[in-house]
């Protein structure tokens, strides 16, 4: 197949560009090797950058399409907003325009609704992008998750009157964990203990996961886990990565969190003042140092003060969407999609820093970031299509039965504008059915710009004013 295609490309290129000349004989198989070097990396980057802004048969270039796909994200309940700094390193001229961070917004479905570079984390620098976002059609949230709530509460209340604010669980936990000594022998036990102090798994879901582990239905090799093996697995990163999607987390009430944090602190501290609860921690036997640093006590105290902002705004059943198992599945466990938003936003931060390499030209970095963000959203929408999204019916059990469970989360097509174009060709050809009935239609351009383009446009406007 590959050999025949290489012949096809060779002779079709010659027929198009040199039709009057006789082509040389193509290199015989196993005769010799072709002394042709691959294109330079700079040439590949130039071609990608030009192609992302080049016209095409479906009438919209890739950069404009990706931007409009981000503009199409809607929200009617919960969104999360945060800053990240790693992605700025991908831009060569970030210092010239003063880009220090990226401000982005994720919805309760996990899609990214906005991502712009900003000179700092001050409110004034993302207020313009936030205003445009909240004017978007079908973007009317009632709850916001933030890493600093209740800071900047007045600003958000003025932008969205009556909005409820919540402090994200990830940042709440991180404020304490970053003060610990990560090489201490009790560090991983302390991480698991801190998570238990803040939330717990739903007992019914937890029971079903334990049954599946013990009855071999969660193992591709048919392994049945013993109680000892399950005990060693609980609280580890492996357990969270593999099985947390089948478990709903229920956050403890505020005063329970305060009490649990106090007990957790006493469990791992090594000294205690007179009249306080006794210390139960220990020095690391190898490094002869405690788990806590001088900043840990202050961090725990501040987290106790903000425990009231950690609770869920809705009942537990409304904080999760359910994806029922594939009909071919053996474990029959329901997968739960959290609507808290913050965890998906942090997952996007980890991926976004790898969309491009450090020090890329601004236009190329923007093309890669727009493409990566649009495909991130498309992946989420594809997975949520199993339960129905954007006024579409969920995928039927019969359709899912024909597809292997591992392929359900694989996005089959990245360019829905091309699918729409193919549908039009099918109609013009007189086809009775269109080949891609679920192809998404791009919304009109509402003027929002993302990543470096908004910072560049603001700089250009300032230069004109001056």
C-alpha cells in the first residue's frame, strides 16, 4: 500500500508540474536508497503556520474555525476561572507585549470558554475578556469556582449579580500540600489523609468498585484482587487514576472540615504547645526532619477560615452526570462526570503548556494553542455525546454495542466544517441521506479573540491612541 502510494505521488506530481518531460524511472525496490533529506523543522513550522491561515474549500481557515469553535461554548450553571503561567513561555515575544500569565475559563462540562494572555493577575487585565464572555449568547452562569474566593468578590458580583462563589478543592488542598516536605517518609500518607479530611467517596459507589475488584470484572487479565491488595491500592495515585471516575466525591460540611483539619494537623506535627492536643507525628528516620515546614500551621489556619466556601452549591446528584457502561462491559459500573469545573480546568493547564515549544513565533504559537484548545473541547463534547449534549439525543445502546468500549472516547473527526462541506456535496450529488448527520455548525464570529491576539490588539489600540 505504501509502495503503490509513493508511485502515485511521484507520477501525479510529474504529470502536473512537468507534463512535457519524460519522467525518470522510479527507484526500484531494494535497489538503492533515496538520497533525499527531510524538510527542515523551520520549513515544517512555516508550512503549518501558512496552512492554518490559508483559504480552503469549506470557506473558513483553521485559525478562524478554532476561534469560533471556542466562541460556541455555552454555560448555564457553573464555570471556573484561573490563571496559569507555563503557557506564556511558548511565545517568543511575550516580554515585548508584557504577557505574564494566561487567564482562562472552564465550564461545568469541562470545555474551555475563554483563554487570553494577560500582563498580570490583576482584575483590570482580564476584565475586558470577562465582559465579552459574559455577553456571549447562552452564557449565563450562576456559580463560579475560583482559586482566590472570596477575593475579587465585588468585581464578580458587579459582572453577574447574585452569583455564588466557591473555592476550588484542588487549590484548597494545594495551599497546604505545597508547605510540606515532599521527601518525608509520611508525605503520601499525609496527602491521602488530607483528602479524607475534606471529602469522602459515596458509599454506594465505593461498594460497587470493591465488588468489581474482587470479582475480576475490572481487570483485563481477569485478576481478582484480595483485601490486602486493595488495602495497599487505596489512597494511591494508581487507584485515583484508574477508578476515581466510578466514584463520586462528597464534600464534608464546613465545621466537619475544620474539625478534620485540626485532627490531621495533630496527626503529623512533631511538637505541641502546652494545653494543645498532643503531637502524633515523627521525624523522618533518614533525613531527621519533620513533615511540616514553618508555613504549614499558617496555611492550615487560613484554610479553616475559608472552609465555608468549599461546599457544593447543589445536591450531590446534580454535581455529576452519568455515563452508563458500554453494553459489552463486564463491570457494569457507571462513570461519573463531575460538574465542579475546576478539575477539568487544571487538566487543561497541564496539556496547554505542551501545545507548543518554548520561544515560538507569536502567530505559530497562537495557531497551535487555538488548535489544541478547540480539539480539547471537541474531545469533551464527543465523550458527552454518549449522554446527549447540545440538544442531541444520546447514543443508543445498539450503536454503543457495535463499538469497542476503548474507542468510545476517540474523536473520529477534528474538522466539522469539512464534514458540513461534504454534506453539501452529497446533497448536490442527489444523495438521499447525508453522510455526517451530527456535524456541528460553526456560530457567527462574535468578535472575541483569544491567547496572544487579544493582547496584540490591545497593544495596537494603545499605540493608535498615543
